[in-house]
């Protein structure tokens, strides 16, 4: 359809309108001619310069529809399946190549319409996989990192087939061996740089049929091993887990105790815990092994950890039939991906440990939840997430020890009334209690305040003073404020600084008073809070406690009470107990055996403890017994002849001798002939000897 109109030579020409308007084809005319013209250009804007001159302007439009053609596309891949065991020397790093061939031909109506067109054919592999951010498993030869290949083809008439061919290289160490590799072919018509003109109008190019698919796809499958006869892999992955503790830096693990069906983790000073994981792949029903239990391709375990745990390492305990495990964590250690095998074959099993750091565990942590999920590209519908839960009990490594300086004191002198005392020196001997607190575990800054509770022996059962608390000091802590404050220097006595001299005097007098008779009856008594002493609980908050601190209680022994109540005692023991309590909101705080006991021995002075002599009858019995023992010893010696003197004849032995005459020797040639017979014995005889 066309409308030819002749216009002024001074108005716009058709060539000018072509540059402004786009060609209107058949499908575009469905919205109405007027609407399409408004989209093309604004006639009012074009006529505006000429309206000012009041000159008529005429336009000529040519409306022509473009012919529609269909291009058939076919793709073939050789070989049609990939066998990873069949490798060739084709130049691919993996040794496996695929020949891809795409052919194109077009048809149109009428059948006599045969324009020569130029098309651009495109081969592309794994387009959707690359869109999702995954790397491609194949590459076209000499085409770089993007698996895409294009080539121009010319089709001069209908049903003329032209093809393009290229080689795909399979990459090395690919993981996805289960999903096929899609190869697609697409085509588009190329416009020539210069178009031929017919009757002063440019040639109209055909367009592709929009009802036809733009691409055609061919899937290249892998030859699956360990799958069923239907070439479908139905796996049966199972997961089991147990929480463990790790002994130091050694790879020795022990299971956590289970309380009410939940593992209980008691954290002391260990830096790591472990999660033992066992994964198996076997038939769910041994009587029907073909149902499932096939190879699990791309089998892996994804473990997500809470903020209180971070991934540290993994240790493989055992694997059957082969070891394929490898674990990788993300940057902050909140998730670990463990590759179990590709494929994780039928009847396979693996047991390994995920070692997790507990440095971020705080006193507010009550539970540990680890989310785990098995994944595989094989068919398995029951792969739901599993949450491993353990209860956390934090055991504080707090300990307290105590010492009294001195540990032995004395009492003596005269009784002084409470109203008459003005200085602490008048109360009695000085005793300094020092309690040392050591924290070997986590700092208590995020937990709260630890409190040192002291059972202070204030008075005896009748209400008389026993130990008078003068002052409380601390080392390694902030300003300490013990409660109740009214128990500290209750009488407002003047403090003394002569503790050293007092202590030396006390030790000296104790040495002098310690000389008791062996046979004297020793009287003693133990004073403690549970029996005969009224105690007051002194609570001292340990603010700022990090690793160690000490609390010193300066006190005086109430001398008058001991003179009035215990003057007949040889010594007394005063027991003072202390313990640590942590005021925490969390219920999972455990503080075992954080207590101590201090013993102070009190002796009376020499003026109070009189020396008691030995009774006279004991001395008499001892003398008589000594005389009797001496007499018995003399009698025994006499019976043995100890007192008899030995005579000379009894001590000197007697001998009887016989004299043997000397033999004469012959003389021959003025030489002695010595032919005497040798005797077996030789006796020397002196002629001058005489015997009586």
C-alpha cells in the first residue's frame, strides 16, 4: 500500500523522511496507521519552519510489508554421550573432544521468492549455567574463556543448507558429571552495508518468523557409572553425628556426656570442640538393592555454624573404599563445604571430625546449633537439613586459697572492757587473713561480678567478741566495698601501724608458752561457725577481676574473751571459711569447689598456762624400777663369769720338743757332697736355745 503525493520543491524530501521514520512492516500496522505515524515522527514539528512562511508542504509516504521467512536449525554433537574413560589425543586438556555441527536453511512464501541473504550463525554451550555464575565445563577450540562461536553464512535460495562446525574441549577435573552439557544454535539475518534500490526505493529485507523458536538445543549426556539400568542415579545418603571434646592440640577426641537426650558440653579451658560426622550411601532395603543406593554425584556436606563457633580444621578418621574428603570454609569460618566424593559410590562410608573454635563462646551461650545438609546431583528426595544441638555449661576455673599471718597467736594479760578501748592495739593480737583468688578460665567481664563470701567468726555463742574486723583491703582489684559495712571496725577504734612488732612479740611468747609437760593433760577446743560461734557473712564483690587478685582482712583477736572463757585451755583452733559465688543471669554457669578454710591456733601466754609438775608417786616408781633393772643386770653378768679373773697358766699353752742330731756330710776333693735326702718339712734349730 502506498500514497504518492507531489509537494513543494522547498519542502522535505522523501529521503529526509526515511532518516527520521522507521519502516512500518505488517505486524506493526496492527495498532493503527495513525498511532504508528505518531510513534515515527511528529508532523507538526517538521512543518513548523514552513508554517511560519505560510507555504504549503506536501509529503509522500510508501508503506510496504517485509517478507517473512523461516530458518530451520539443526545441531548434531559427536559423540552423543561422554565417556570419561575414553580419552583421545585431540588437543583438549582432558583428552575428550566433541564435534559440533549446526546447519541452516530457509523457506518462504511464495516458493519463487529466493533472495540472497547473509546470516550469522552462533554456537553456544552452557549459556544458562554461565548466567548463574558457574564456570563452563567446555570451551570451543581457540575461542578463549567464553564457549561461544559465530560464523557468517550466505543463503542464496530457499532450502539451501549451509553448516558451521567447531570442536568443543571438555575441561579438566570437572565436578558436575551428572547434568548434561547443553549446546545451542541460533541465527540472525545480517543487513548489508549498502542496499540495492528499486524504483528509487531501498530494497526491503526479509524478517524471521517470530513464531519459530530462536534457538535449537542438543544435550550431551555423560555415561553414568554406578547407576541403575535406566541410567538414573538414585542415591541414599545418610548422616550421623556426635559431639566430642578435643584434648589439647592432639587429635584425640572423646564423646560428650548426654543429659536427658541432649549432649552437654562443659567448657573449661579447652579452645576447640569437634563434631564427629559419619556419612553412608547404601541401599535402604537390603532385599531390594536396586531401588536406591546408587552413586551420589557431587556429594557434599554443607555445615553452617552459629556466631559462637568458627571452623578451624577437619580430620578424616576413616573412609571406605577410598579417601576423597576435602573441606573448605568461607572467609569468616561460619560455613564449611565438605566434598565427600564425585561420585560418592555405592556402599561407601566416611567418618571425619569438624574441629570448631570456641573462642567466641560467651557466658550467655546456652546452646550450640549446627545446621547440616547433604547435597547431591543424584536423585534423592529425603535430603532435609539436620540440626545438631548441644547444651553448653560453662565451668568457671575460679579457685580461692587463704592464709593467716601469723597462723599461731596468743592471749594473756588483763581483761579490758569494750568501752575502755580506744585503739585496736588494746583489743588483742593482730591476725591478717589473705584470700587469693585465681581465674584460669575466661575473663569475667562479660559475665557479671564474682563475689567472695567469708564466714567471719565474729562472736562466741554467748555474744562475746571473738575476732574483731578492723579493715578490708584488696590487691589487683578495683576499690573493694564489702558488705555489711557496719561489721568493719564496728567500734570505730583507732588503727595501728605497728603490726610487725606485735607479730614478733606474739611469736616469741608462743615459743615460751609452748613448753608443756609430757604427762600433762592437754585441753583444746575448735571454734567454727557450725558449732559454737556466731558468724557473719562478709560479701566482697571482686570487680575488675581478670586473672588473679587478693583480699586482705585485718583483724584482732579479742583478748578479754579468751581470758574469761578459755583460760584453762592449752590451745584453741579458730576456723574461717570462704567461697566464691558468681551472680550470673545465665543458668548454665557452673562453679565447682571454689572454697577454702583457714585455721588459726590460739595459745595462752606463759602467765596463764601454769606449769604442772610430775606427781611424786611417778618419781618413786621410776626410781624403784631403775634399781631393780640394775640389780638384774649385775646378776646376769655374775652368772656369766664376768667378774672372774683369768690365771697365767690358763692363758699360756704348753709344748713337748725332741732334739734331732745334725747329720754329717762327706768331704771329697775339699767339697761337700750334699746327698742328703730332702725332707718335706724344714725346721730351724738354734744351738744356743735352751728349754726348761
